[in-house]
């Protein structure tokens, strides 16, 4: 968030979010305050999304026509919140199981 790296004030960040969000002012104030207090937390979302998208591309490449996005989502979600390396290991096992199912 620009408050931490870009030198924006809390008011500037809030104005920017108000102009780009349908959330209430109170909700956005809470978000801005949270991101000021814990700036690295906001980065976890895009980092995780990028990593999971890469894992999905890898599974699609390896499974080809046997890839089923619903089964992939089930494999990603079944264990709840896990570290990305753990998820990578889970998906390696899942891919092996999917490959053996097709035989």
C-alpha cells in the first residue's frame, strides 16, 4: 500500500480506496488502518494467487485432457489453509493419483 512505500497519508489512501470501492467509509477506514499496521499481510493475497495459478498451470500441463478444474479446486481446498510448500506437495500427490486414475 502506498502509505508504507509511497509516502501517502492515511487520508490519501482512504480517498483512493473510496474512489475505487463500493465498501462503506467505515469498512475502508478499517482496511487502511490494518494495511498501515500490517503491510506485508496485503502482499500474501497476490503472492498466493500467483503461486496457485502456477500450480494449476503445471497440473493442466501434466494431466492434459484428464485435468478437471473442480477436482483441482477440491484438492487445493480440502486441507484448509496450508503453507504454499505444503500445498505444492499435496498437489504433487494429487497429480500422481489423477494420473493413476486414468490408467
